[in-house]
C-alpha cells in the first residue's frame, strides 16, 4: 500500500482493494508468451502504473521511484488503431495489455490460468520514437493520447 501526490494536487493511494488508481500493464509479447505457456495469471512486471482520476496523468514507478510521467493530450472518437503517430512516425508502436486493478480483482478470483483471461477492454500503443501513449477503450469507444513529460519530477520523488 502506498500514497503519492499527483502534480495536480490530488492525493493518490492504492489502499482500496480493488482500486481505480493502479493499472497493470505488460508488453504484448510477454502476455502472448504467458498465454502460450499457460502460466498463472498474476505474474505482472515490477513496473507499476498509476492514473490520477482528476487530471488523468499517468505515472510509472519502478519500486517506489517515479520513472516516467505522461499527461493527457487529447480524447477523440477516432479509430481503434493508430496508423501514424502525431509525431509523424508510422509502424513503430509497442503494444501493451492493460487491466485496471479493479478489473483484475473481478477476474482473477475465478480464473486460474492466464489463457482464461478475457480480452482486455482497451488497446494501448506507445510510439517508440516520441513515447506518446495511445489508449483505446472499447467501452467508451474513445482514443486517449498522452504525451511523455521529461523531467516532470525530482529524481528523489517517492510514493
Ligand atoms: Zn492529477
Ligand atoms: Zn510518436
């Protein structure tokens, strides 16, 4: 359990079980490998992603250190695939499988293996060049883009 204050002032914590703050993300390659090897579900990577419910900033933590910050750039009713990044690059996207902590909690009590997990409700891509993150949500049918904010935080910032 941890607490962290967002740049906007919102105080975040992941003490509620389940919560809407914490997001579980893994690269699609690792997800597919886990599926093909039929491993247990809860093998998420060390990196922790938190999302502020007020301003929607995303924070990446390694351990308790903030390593990356992203700010919401645009919400649109665009297509669910990104062909060209806003920076101009094409086909250089890293794809992620993403669940909120709340979604995971609702699923894992009845699921023993990763290949029993339903398809996540969103598709997430990251441009390998400018590091923009694009997240398409199948429930709202909205595409959100986020920009990477360099040096948004002091190195010593901890949650
Ligand atoms: Zn915030
Ligand atoms: Zn880009």
